[in-house]
């Protein structure tokens, strides 16, 4: 299982996700509080920003080609599920 956070700006996109949820392919968790500087919210203090950068630099990376390959596979799966 993988969890992602997305912001939906289109009603048709939300309907598609609800369809996938009804088919039990995904679960939608609403109103989950995500405390991440990458998401909109209150500005960070300088110390918090430095800590975020330090933590980010120590996090393992993934190659761009691997990400593209994973996304291509997931995209195919999603397209199959919405047809």
C-alpha cells in the first residue's frame, strides 16, 4: 500500500477517484492533517527550514528513470481501472 496526498481542482477528476473508491481499488482519507513544509500552510522559522533541508539531504533518492518507469506502470493501471 502507498499513500499519496493530492489536491483535486476539478470535479470530474474527483468523480473518477470516487468511482475507483467504490470499486475498492483505492481508499480516500479525507481531512488528514499533513504537516509538511512542501504543502501550503504557515511559513517555517529559519531553524525549522534548516532542519527540513538537513532532513531532505539525508533522505535516500530515487533516479528519474526509475520514477518515470513507476509512473508509466501506475498510469497504465489507472487507465485500465477507469475504463
